[in-house]
C-alpha cells in the first residue's frame, strides 16, 4: 500500500468489485423479491440443483433475477465458443496470428456474441421464472405467494417481460465493461476477479449452513479438509514440465542475435477449469430434461435418470462426471496447444530442443511430452471435481449439493488468487529492484 501506483490499482479494483456486488443484489423491475425468497426456501429445503453452476458464477444473483443475474457466464461462454471456432474457421485463425490487432478484433467479436447470448439466456430464465420452472416447479404459479413475476399489476405482461430481459442484458454488458476496466486499470484479469468475487460471496452463507445442519465437529473437519485441498491445488497448479530450448546465434546486419537458452513451460493442468465447466454443462442436460415433466408422474426411465444421472450422490453420476472431465481435458488441450505450430515457430527463429532435430521431430517430441503430462492433469481435475460429491454422501444432506468448497469453486479461486498475487509481486519487483552496486 506504500506504492502509490499499486495502491491506486488495488483501490480501483476494490471499487469495481463493490459495484459488481451492488448490481448482484439490485432488484430487477417487475420481480417480487418477497416471493423470490419464499421460493428460495422451498428450493433449499428440497435440495433441487436447477441452474446451480450458473448460480455459482453469478454469486447467487441468478435465482434472485437481479440486474447482474447472468453475471459473467455469457462472456465465458462466448470466449470458449470463439476459442473453439478458431480451430475451425480460417478467418479467426488468421486473426489470432496477426498479434495485437487481430486479438482486438476477436475481442470485439466476443463482446457481440456475449450480448447475443445474454439476450437468449435472459429470455430463457425470465420464461422459466414466469412458469415456476426456475425453481424446479416447486413454486405454484396459481398461488400469488409464489409468483416470481406477479400478474395483475396494471402493466402489460409483455412490457414487463421485455423490460426485464433488457435490464438483465444491459447488466451483462455492464459486468463485461467492469471486467475490462479491472484488467486495464486494476490488478489481475478482470473477468477472473469478478468470478472469484461471485464464488467468494457465497462461502460464508454456505459454510454457516453446514455448521447449523451438521454440527461444529463436522464443520471444523470440513474446513481442515478444505485447507488440505487448497494446498494440493496450489501445488499442482504451479507444477510444470520445462522443455529446454536453445536459440542459435544469427548475424543480422552488424548485430549478433540469439545464442540464448530458455524453456517452454508445459503446465500439468494445461486446460485449466474449462473441462470441468464442459462436463458440468453436459451433465446438466438430464436435469434440464426432467424439468419439463411433472415430478409426481415420471415414467420408469425418467425415474432412473433422476436417481442415477441427475443425482450428484449416485456412483454412476460420479463415474460419468469423472470420465467426461478426462475426455474434455484431452480434447481442450489438443485444440489449444498445437505442437506442430510451436515447432515451426521455433525453427523459424533458429530455436531447437537439445538432442531433438528441428521440425517434425520436435513436434513429435512435444506431442509425446504433452500426451504424458496431460494424464495426471486430467486425473487431478477429475478427483478435485468429484470430491464435493463424496462430501454430499458423507454429510448425507441434500442441501450440501451447493457445496462451495470443492471442484469448480476451489479451482477458480486458487487459480485467480495465484495469478493476482503474481501480478502484484511482479509490479513490486519493478519498483524495489536492487541494482548491481547495491
């Protein structure tokens, strides 16, 4: 805090976080928050997990239909879609290779796609809220006490719904803007910091729920296990395989270039948290399918889906979830890290791996190393992600299906925390550098 520039950046980041949390609790027009609270109590009592992942990323704002109800999730989805399309569409791949100007163009496309997804998602959530399906059909819309968007207010329903969709879409645009402001003028990656804030906002409430329901002894044991998990996550997130690279000396004009040694850092968890999001989204489809039917008159195969594929405590759910994470880890790493492209760039600038010939042999070597190092990374992601499911079984309580101390939450919070601390440390080193003679 004694460094003026860094102090301004930290205070600016805190101010943006405060605005973000204010918008997450700011009521949207046309929504009855008294009825929302009543429906939330029914949902918590039943342990229903509708839209739990999206609600996690919005800091609990989604099920309250606040101004920032969608949170940063549309931007994340748009970024992932464009990242995947870069491999398929030559134009996007060309833009990615153009450097900063091309990346600025891709960022602009991401913003447009984010607003389009925000319109679709807000329309879907508003429709689900009006029919009572947002809370798993627990709120009977014939009962005025449970009407999320009350009728008979004197305002046409189409106007209320239109304003509500526009408000939530505009909220997404503001959240995206706040994230970019934090990236430019604050500390850390803005979008990551906002996700960190959303998840951290839910920790005290969820922890207190565990303490009240399971008792102090189990609560303290959970905290101890969480600390162990965080330590393991930090250890794996920092782990990397360094491939040594040597650059040959080149004479350009009167100057000598090259002759330096560096390395290619291949992280054990090269894919980050994206495979977990993919797997969670795919496993949400059976739950979404069941929402279209009366829960009291389910057919036999629908009951089987509910008991085995839509229940986080079933062994089939845990196994499928684990295998999906491993598959998506290999899939995502294969499309984000291209060994052939890396080998060609090294060859272009006179770089080579000691003992490996440039070109195709280098690409094969990098592919071999990557395929071996991805396996422990995939197993690590899978184990961390299914740990909360074992907590559900151990605590034997449905309401712990919101368990915030494992899986996606821990991976995101630890990753963002490490990234932010590294950025702060790098800025401190620039100002406290000791010269050669000191």
